[in-house]
């Protein structure tokens, strides 16, 4: 086992921020969910007890009827902002004293860095290059991510959970978001940063980066597994497969929602539903493609003379 | 008891007990007292009278005592503070709601603007010189290395805090009506924060930045329709010398023009875009009725 290798990666100055992210993320998830569960318990109590409903202030915080519902920004908010500023300033100064920003040799187009990596926050997209053509990984998927984020407020019709942490009232929304953010973004960043070595090959932590390793892995397009040949048969096979995959995903999701969240379906307009389903299916197809590649060595689902998916 | 009496008595008493000392003590005492007397107006002035001067009143339009009125005015009559309302929901100031994440992100942006401006005094965005300037900053400029480190680490930190802020906003459902639009401003801020960081990556003109930007912009080659390796790109007449990647880099490879373009995007264009978006973001927080929570919980049985 060569732990030196992974340590070198983690200690690379530009990778230190990821370590910070990996510490902060669980901490804040804990902070969010501990409050969500507290609120959920309060909600359950209130749902069960109509009398309590009439009198309760409906937060988990101390409350007294005589207390003003609002406080002065000066000093109550400003002092907190001031303290936060001081802490952040001190933190940044200490970090900057302890760790030097990297500076490598002067740029040299003739000396390729292997692996050449984008800045860490883009390594999720670079990792997707393994699974998709560059125009999909580099252009289409980022657009879908941004489009999907922007659509969120307009497709989430659930009025509950506005302004407080909750899990039970928003399971589907919270679950979908965290899956996209944590698994499809942060985990991809981590793989791109810590797992990918020379030639963008997969090196487990503890494995030494072998610059001469040859990639023996052979991947086949999906149609090859079925013995399909020729441009048009391949084209229609791939198209059919993708449509079927999307259709099945959509249908299963629909059944799931119908069973578990019937009110959600009722409250959505057709357009909202279609947009939501689109983004959901895209997300699942990305996951299926990643797994198909890593586990089953499938290169492309759909091969055409112009592009591959 | 006046200061004169006190000084005299002190001198006299000292004189009887220690004969050698009195003259010195006496003059010292009276000098001190004279000074004290002279300082009296200054003391009064510093003790509060300065607040009555025209200069002071022209700057601060209200008193600073603890009345409700003054606490409100302190916020409302200050151009920087009046981003805030005068009063807010008592639970909204709790750390565990926002985690201060949006505020920290903004503060990091301010820190980056300050350190970035200072870095600009030493940096020429030209091939060859850029790298030397970074070396100069690291090795010769007083605090230059600290400055560069602060700028780089604050940039990384800002990317992280923006992500975490977005997660917080999602988990509190704060994008729900009436805040849908502000969430979208936020998504644009997310994009521009990352582009800001990315354009800065090339500026030291070292191997790290060069290859990161080469890898990043290679994807632009494959843009559908607009890239020379993307679907329909070649059919529409795009080559390596006129496609969207060429426009980004000012050339077909990452070179002097790319450095200049990255510099202008990084130091002028994107900061302005981001600053404008932040102004809108903060304005909308106020207009959407301040921060969304901690709101009282809602019940499913009560919605229709
Ligand atoms: C440069 C990046 C950003 C800055 C400086 C910023 C700043 C802020 C600040 C200071 C607040 C006040 C509350 C708080 O501190 O949490 C806030 C609230 C908010 N931000 Fe951002 N933000 C940024 C990015 C984003 C992003 C990426 C999103 C979402 C995609 C977003 C959506 C919102 C929304 C919806 C609110 C209102 C939250 C509420 O009412 O509870 N912001 N932002």
C-alpha cells in the first residue's frame, strides 16, 4: 500500500480546499438535519393535537407572548455580522500564513502535465468526460444543471417547508437535490481529484500512480453486445434504447410519486410535471451511464455518424 | 475640592516629611494642575461635546443612545447598513438558520476585491512578465506572498461557501414564493463565482493554470453548432480559427491573447457583473420581505 501517493494528492495546496469542503459539508448537513428532525417532531405533535395548534408558537425556540416578534438590527444582527467578519478574516490570514499558493514552472505548451486537471471545482465535469462526449459533458450537462437549478422554484409546488428546515414535508425535493449535489457533483469532484491519475485512469487510494500503466480496459458500445451492425440499425437501436430507458425511468418515477406523493402530482400543472420529469430522467440517465461504464464497460448507448451518447 | 487646593496640600505635606523634594514636587504639581485646567475643555469636548459640532452633526444625523429611535436610525441613515431593515424577525438572527453563509460569501468577495486590487499594482498581464510578477510578489514585495495567498484561498473559500449557501437556501425552502426570482439571481451568482475563480487560474501563467485552462476550454471546441468539433459545427463552417473557443482565447491555443482576455474578464468584466447581481440579490431579499425564517412550521392539514 502506498499511502504516500494519496497524501501527496490531499496535501497539494490547491486540493486543500476540498478537504475543507469535506469537513464543512457533513457539519452543515448535520446542522440542517438536526433542526429538520426537531421541526418534524413538532409538526407531528401539532398534527396530532388540535388544541395545541391553537396556542403554540410553532417554532422549536424559546418563546414568550410578551416578547416582541422582531429585534433591532443594531445591535443584534450587526454584532453577529461583525463577529463573523473577524472570524473569517482571522481564518483567512492563518490559512494564508500556513499554506502557500502553488506556483509551478512557467507555462509550457510542449510539456504536457499528466494528468492535466481543471481547477478542482470543475473536476466533476471533467470526470463526466469519461462517460460522455465533450459536447455533452462540457456544454449540455452544465446547461442542464443550470437550467434545472433555475427551474426548481417553478416546479416545486409544495407550499410546505418555506422558511424552516424539514425532512418529512419535503422528502422528494430534499432527496433529489441532495442526490444531485452530493452524489453527482461533490462525489464526482472527489473522484476527479483524488482517484484519477495519469491518463485519467482509476487509482484507488493506496495505489501508486503508474505513469506507464496501459489501459487494458476495453469498452464496447452497447449495440456491440447485441451484435447489431451497420449505421442505421445501430442508430435506431441506440435511439430506441435511450427512449426506452427514459420511458421506463419516467414511468417508474410516476408510479412512485403516485403512490407516495399523490398530492404533489395533483398540484402540478402539465408543464411543471413535464419539466420536472425531464430533469429527473436526465439525472437518472447520467447515473445509469456512469454505472454502465464503470461496471459493465459500456462505452456508448447511442452511436450516430454525428455524435454519441 | 478644587485642583489647586489639592496640589497645594499635597506639596506642603510632602515638604514636611521629605524636605529635599518639595520644590520639585511643588512645581510639578502646579504644572500638572495648570495642564489639567487647560485640558478641561478638551476633556469636555472628548467626553461628548464633539457630538454638538457642526462637523459631527453633518456626518451622523442622530444620537447614539440606546433608544429605539436611534437604533433604527443607526441602520436606516447609513448607506452601507441600510441594506438591512431596522428590525428583523427575532429568530432570523439565529446562527443556525443562515449559518451566515451568504454574508460570509459576500465578505469573501469584498476581501477578494481588496486583495485583488492590491495584486493588480504588481501584475502585468503579458506573457513572460506575468510569471515574473508573481515571483516578485512571492519573494520581494513586502507581504506580497501573504497577499497572493489570501487572494487565492479566499477565492477557493468563496466557491465553497457559495455552494453551502445554496444548499442552505434549498434546505430551508427559501426559493419558494415570493423568492423564486432571487434564487435565479443566485444561480447566476453561482455561475459567475466559478467563472471568476476559473479566469483567475490562468493569470500566474504557470503550468497549473495553463493546462487547467487548456483542458477547460477544450470543451468549448465541442460546443454544438458553435465549436469546430461539436455537432453541426464543421458543417456550419467553423474551424479552430473562428469558433467559440477562438473567441474565448483570442487564438487557437492558450497564449498571450488568452492571458489578456482572462485578465480583463477576471479583473473587470466578471467582478462588475457579479457586483451588479449581488446588488439585485440583496435588494430582492429586502423586497421579498427579508430572510424567510426561522418561520413558524406549517401543517399539511392546514394547507389547501
Ligand atoms: C456570490 C454569491 C452569493 C452571495 C454573496 C449571496 C448573498 C446572500 C446573502 C447575504 C443572503 C442573506 C441570507 C444569508 O446570509 O443566507 C442571501 C440570501 C439568499 N440567497 Fe444568496 N448569495 C449568493 C449566492 C446564492 C446562490 C448560489 C443562491 C441559490 C442558487 C442564492 C439564493 C439566495 C436566496 C433565495 C436567498 C434568500 C434566502 C432566505 O430568504 O432565506 N444565493 N444571499
